[in-house]
């Protein structure tokens, strides 16, 4: 095998390794020491705001949802003066965060000219471009300017559009314990031999990039020895959050971790499914916070939760709800200025039976970018003022 063939095959093998990222020649050579971390949870399917953040004293809410409306005695009252709002009872694990001022609730979030297609609306959220011209993700554009190939990490199958840039796509890791890098013994020996010899020009850039990537992948492999200190809910979502905690504890040094929880498209028989999903979400987030506190990193982490749209106000004939527009975002962590960032929903001022959006999601994204020290305008392509969600935002 000549050196040219070695380089080509080594790059291909690294790119095809299970969980390995696509590698570009100019991949970063060393990870910087990082402080703040953003964890993003995408609730795919369209979470129902009205049965998550419940206007339980609103007579019209009960009239439009004779079977789905939660009764006041069921909900977890938020105690916001002059506003009769409460959380779904399955979200009880989040109440301690609310009472400590570490949970922000942002209702009726969306964008101009809303689209009710799952895939189109998700693409808009992922690119942060309602005009649908952008081909890269908002976090992918940020990552293009970073040095570490693991500056952002996806927990799941294939990295979503949000994490795809022009130069690279975030590594996708289905599971730390199942993570492997597939190199044949012959290629492994060739790699070790050839990687020891410095080169010139592009070949040297490739050699150093491969060594950097291999080092990052080795870091992931070593995370198998890191153990969780909290109990997570069963299922893929709980395992993903558990792995995020292990990655942070083990020093992977990603600034962004991203995962998903699907199943929120509740057109029929919504109550049991919605309760189950909200329970998974709340239990998983509470466990992640417990793990982060145990390793002294809780204050470094901002957790952001979103869904591509909310659901319609009136229930349908199948005891479910159909696609809507404005939906609920959550932000949590010790760095969050907790509270309600909006008013009770106006159920008489609707858009085709759906809550209108009141807050452009890009203002929330700008806040998240501010948290990790990024320039919101450079990433989002326009000026979106960060919201007052953060304590000591400038520090």
C-alpha cells in the first residue's frame, strides 16, 4: 500500500466507523478547554402546549376540550400571580426546578408564516431560516468555526440537519457502550506506522487531522468506564441523557449535546400517550440534573427543549389534537432566570384553531448561542436579541 492509498483508505475507514463523524481535511487539531455546555432536546411530532402548560381556569379551554382538558385539581399550579397556569402532573419532577427559579417556560414560540408540516417545520427550526434558503443547520454553522471534531455531539442514529455545517457534520453516537471504530488489523498496523511520520503540505494536514480524530474517538471509547449516579427512565431517550452525563463527566468536552424524543404527534387517544411522554421527559431531565450536580457541572449546563409546533386548541373526534402553530419551549439549569416568559393563551384569538406564535424561536436560539460564547448574529444571519433567560449572561 503506497502512502496516497493509505491516506485515502484511512480517511474512509475513520469516516465509516460506527459513530464517527464525517472528516474534512481541515478538522481541528486540538480541543480547547470548555466551560459552558448546551444540551438540546428536540420533541419530534408537535407537543401540545395547552396540556403541558395548562390554563386550567379558562372556561373556553374546557369547552373546546371536553374530553382532553385537565381539571384544576390535577395540574401542578405554578403560583404565578394573576395567571391560572399549571403543569401537567407528569411533569412533577420539574417542579423543584421551577420553585428554585431554574426553569423558564416560553409559550407560543414559532416563526412568521407558520408551516404545519412536520418535516418542513422541523427543517425551519433546524436551519433557523423560515424562508427555507439555508442548507446548513444553526449549530452546524457554529461548529464550522470550531477546532474540535467533537465540539458538538448527537446522541442517536444520524445527526440531524441542525448539526450539519458546510465543513462537517456532528458525530452521531447511538450508545457509548456500543461505540466502536472499525479498522481491519492490516489497516490498523498501516495507520500506526504511517501516522508516526510527519509529512508536508496537505498530506501533513490529513495526518494530523486523522490523529486528532482518532484521539477524540479514543476519548469516547474510554467513557465506557464512567458510571451514572442517577436513575434514568427506561428507553432510548433515558439512555441518551445518561450517555450525555457520562460524556460530560468523562471530559469529552463537547460544547453542544443534542438528542431527540419522538412520538408527540397525538392525533388520537392523546391523554395516555402524552402523559407517558411528559413523564419520560421530566424523569430524564431530573436524572440528568442529578448526575450533573454529583460531578459539580450542573451550573455549566443549559438545557433547551423544543418541538416543531404546538397543536390545535379544539380536540378532534379521535380524542386527540391536530397540528397547530405556536408551541412551548423550556429552558432549565442554574444559569436560567426561571419564570414564565409570556401570558396566558388567548383562546379567542386563534389562527385556524391554533395558538398564534408570540415569540420568534430565533430569540431563544440567540440566548443559547450567547450561553456558549457564540455570536448570535454570525450564526443566525440577522440580529435577534437574546431573551433575558440567563443569569449573568455576559460572564
